[in-house]
């Protein structure tokens, strides 16, 4: 949804030079969307040991056959990100 909204504002699906900030390591589908959107950099907090596709379960963004590279910064406010996610999902249950 965030990528789609940004593309609408920029009137271009390619988000060249954009930085995406997220609380948890993206899944494979999100990594694919970042590649298609040409996101320049990903910054995320907590690793996702069950479905993370940046480094925890898979390394989608590092695949040698991809025509685009996303710079990755991980672990930014990792404890705070994990706590926010736990609080959010605890309230939903």
C-alpha cells in the first residue's frame, strides 16, 4: 500500500532513490515489490525469523540474477520495533 501511494504521488511506479523504513524484515512478496519499484534502500528494525526474506529465512534481495540491488540497513531500533509489534498483535488477539 505504501509503495502504491508513493507511486501515485510521484506519478511513476519506479520510486528511484527512495528509502523504505519498516519495523520488521520484509517477506518475499514485499522484497519483490521493492525490486519492481526500484527502491534504493531498505531500513528495518526487527528480524522476522519465521518469514523474513532479506536475511532470516531467505536472501531475496541478494539474488545474483536480479537486475536491481537494494541497499539494506537492519537492526535499527530492533528492540523497540519488536516490542511495538508484540503490543500490536497482543491487542488483536
